[in-house]
């Protein structure tokens, strides 16, 4: 009798444990599809729910949060036949849990493979320069195509970003030389443009000085003044003999010579009058 009681208690404990095993706690961002005797009966959660042991089964727990799926392609040829390795990342989330469970075996792997094959297709339709310069545009195009493929699986692709584009080292050197040559060309063009503009301004200034010689003389004096203000105690200034006259008193050697010549001319005029 004691052995039978112990056996019944043991069986009762096992039954209680089996019944308690059906209690599930589903988090706020999770959803639990349930199959009853192999037939889909609905989605449960979040919160506490109960799954009938041996009768109901849970194939998977689906998270409704945004998922980050990295993917890449190796040695894919662009439209201009350049082999590249492209790293990208996709952001997606399940919006229809029923489709995620019933329409595809593993929605995560299926979405990742769809993204990888789509990336190969898109790379083959664009040139390398477009892939390098317009990554946002390429990512938006990828998102549209992948989203069309995963719509039947209940997956919504929110964004696709191209992280890195790896090209052969030989091609990198060629692109670096091309960029350097382009920078040198732009520098020479800029220098030539500056020279052209400076020449135009000099011509305009020459025309103004030709119309007003006094302005040219004042400019000469300003240049001499600026030279005299240069740092150094022993500054030698060579004044050309063809320096234009400004009609104002001059100083220095050139001024003394001018004053001496004017004195001689006035003396000659006085002697001529006396004679």
C-alpha cells in the first residue's frame, strides 16, 4: 500500500510539472505563434499565456523589434568590369508574424540571402564611380528591391546602408594618381585664372595712370615710403631717373637734384633779363 501511494504521488508530481510547463511569459516585443495538433491557431502575447502540453506547439518566438542584418558580397563585377567587395547592413522588422511563420521556413536567413543576392544584382548594374559617390542612392534602391522580395514573408525593410566598398590595391593606386593629377590640374587652372585677373587689373590701372600722371607719381612715392618702412637699419633705395613728377616738393637725393636744376634755370633767366 505504501509503495502504491508513493507511485501515485510520483505520477501526480510528474503530471503537475507537465501542466506547469505550459506556462509561458511573453515579453512586450515578442509574439508567439501556436500550432494545435499541427494547425495554426493564432498569435499569443505579450504577457502570461498557456500552451497545452503535447497538443499545442510553439515553432518559434518572433521579435517585433528592428533587426540589424549585416551582409556582403565578394568579388562582384560592376558595370564597368571592376571587381569589388561590398559590405552593407540592413534594418528590418517583422510586421506580419503569421506570414513570418507560415510562408517561409526561416525568415531571418531568407531575408539575409535575399539581401545578398539583390546586392550582387544592383552592383552589376552600376559603375564604380556611382557606387563610390552615391552610396545613399544605392542603399535606397537596395531597400526598395529587398522590401518587394520580403513583403510576402511579412518583413518590412526600413533601410539599407552601404558600409564599405573594397577595390583592388592596383586600382586604388591608379585612382590615387588620377585624383592627384586632377588636383594639380585644378591648381594650375586656378593659378592661371588669378594671373589673368591680375593682368586685367594691371591694364585698368595703367589706363588710369595714363590719364592722370600725378596719380602715378603719388603711387611711386607710396612705393618708396613702403620700402623705407621695411625692417632693417641700412636700407639702400635706388630711385630711377625716370620717376614721374607729381608737382609737389620732393625730398632726398632726387629732390635736391630737382631743386638744384630749378635754381640753375632761374639764375639763367635772371642773367638773360639783365643782359
